[in-house]
């Protein structure tokens, strides 16, 4: 047997396995004998089918299976001996056993070729040159707090029926056309129909209004909530003249600012004055915004490290793997998907290197604790959280041991690992703290979002 490893690029290589008959024929003959002992064939007793007939019937399959077992083991041993770090499994590009012209009963020497991707070296010694900005939230304006409290009052308020629509109301009615379309819908009173410059403000019960619907014209709201998206989606699918007849108008009466409201919002069973409530609400507002700022720091930290280290990846090999798994994809789609996943691939290598250098470990107890925590807000974790701790620990251990990891366990593991990785990374880079109010930070987020939208639009136009 001969193994030839040749680097065709910085991170790409060709691997060729040359087998002579002595490398595989004995194993094939042994496998044929094992088949013979198990085969049930009409007219023969079990295990007594002539070996020539077994070879004729099963020989090609046994040959292919046996040779690939030998080749797979050979590659594994070679990779370990040479201390190679491959990017996933090699891609087989040439195998004469799949060639219909080969004599499968006397194949002779067999040469099987593979293409390999190599994992790049990750050098973390330059992390101290990475610069990242961190936002520290110091305060929030009184009017911002007052507006936020008003929104919470509406969330905890009661809906009443009114006779005339005003901003903030929901108008329920029947949408029809001249054909047979009829659909009962809830529409926000401020919903603007751009084509005929109208809205639903000032409408009364039983009043009718003609609406010009056009999928090309946007339907705008001051602040559209997720609850409105289904209606907006319906309107965006319609075109032409429709009549809307008001049946009911609902208005939310804000919850009163009293001790019950204060306790429900703050989650504390004690009496608060209005000033005490505002102060605690303000502190919570700042803490909530700080959590967003810290999350942004983690994201910016990853992006800054990825950009500075600028890892070379085996691009050609990765794209070839993508194409082999998605044969219907056009080359342009493969390129786009690679560009999308490249930062994450680079980060995974960096995080893995950090984990190795600093001995980062994730315990079963930590996974259990996170699952219990997630169960309070995520339904898919609720059933797991009801299990006794010891039983849940055994399930997680068994899942990882079998290699068939439940997605929820993997998500919990990855989340904990990422948190520990970022914690270490924060001590290795230069973080510059910038103080800001809630309003300044939110304005920065708005500006960043607009900038991303502009870049995305420019990219599409190009």
C-alpha cells in the first residue's frame, strides 16, 4: 500500500491511496466466507451455497465495502501519524470501483483519490492589538421613563368598545370587494393607505370607507407591532378597490398607577410610592439597556477579532463540500452562502483555540442549570425542566456519549462555551468604555441599523 499526500494549495491537498491485491484480496475472501455462512438461498441449505455463486452474486458489493473500510482506516491512521488537522472528511474524487469497465472479479491494483481541506493555524498572540468599544449606560431621561410606563400601562390595561376611532384604537370590520371576497379584519386606526391617502381615524360604527389596495404601495404605522403583521400581510396580497365596513372599535384603557400595578411590574410584593416605582423602573430600564449594550459588546468583540486575525480558510474545498451536499445550487449561490458562513467558521476556530489554551470546560451541571433557566421563557425547554435533576443529567450524559446530541443540549452547551470564551477574550483585547444615556445608546443603535440597511440596499443594487 502506498499513500501520497500532496498540498495543492495553502490549505488544500490531494490524498491518494494505492492498493495492490495483497492489501485487500484476503479481506475480501474472508468477507465472502462470512456472507456464505449467513445467506439463505432457495435450493441450498443455509451456509452451503457454493462460494463461486456467492462471489458472483455479492462479490462487487463486498469488494467495494471492504476496500472502503481499509481506505477509511488507512486515512485515519495516516492523519494521526502525520498530525494533520483536516477540515471535515476528505472528498473522494476518483474510485475505479465505481467504473463499469473495471473487472470486479480481478481488479488488480486500485488507486483511490481524495481532496482534503486543512484547518489553518490560529495565532492568538496578537489579540492585545484588537480595539473594541464598550458602552456603559449611566442614566435615562424622565420623559423616556414616563413614555415607557405609559406603554406598560396599555399592556396591562383593559379593552373597551367606543363609537369613534382615535389614534391607538383597533378597528374591527368586514373587508369586501365587488366579487366574492369577504374577510373580517382588525386594523389599527392609524394604518395609512398610501394610494388614496387615507386612514381609519375618525370612523364610527357602521361607517363605510373605500380603500385602494396595492401590493406596490406600503402600509405604514407609527410603530407596527407583531400583532399587526398578519393583517398587513393580508393587505399586501390584495389589489384594487375594497370596501371596509366598521363593526366595532376597541380602545385600551391604561392600567391605573396604583400599588397593585407597581407590585405586578416590579415583581415585588410590597407597597411602593409613585416616586419609588419610577426610580426602580428607571433602574430596571438602565439595567435592561446595559444588557443590550453588553450583548452588542460580545458581538463587536467577535467581529473585531475575526477581522484582525483574518484567518485564511480552505475556500475551494469548503465550496466543493457545499456543492456536493447541494448539487442543485448554482455557483453564485454557493459563493453567497460561503460568504455568509465564513465569519462564523473563522470564529469557531478562534473559540476552539481559546478553549484549548485556557482549558475551557462545560459541565453537565451548568447545562442543567441553563435549561432550567431557559424553561421560564422558552416553551421547548419546559418539559425538560420538569424532569428530576439526576434524570436530566443522565439523559444529557447519554446524549453526548452516543454522539446523537439533542439540539437543546447542544444549544445550551454552545451558549455556555461562548460565554466563557468571550469572558476570556475581554481580558486579552483593548476595550474602551464610553458612557452614554439610554437615549444616546438607542440613537446609536438606530443609526447603526440604518447604516446596515443602506449597505444591504447598495449590495442588492450592485
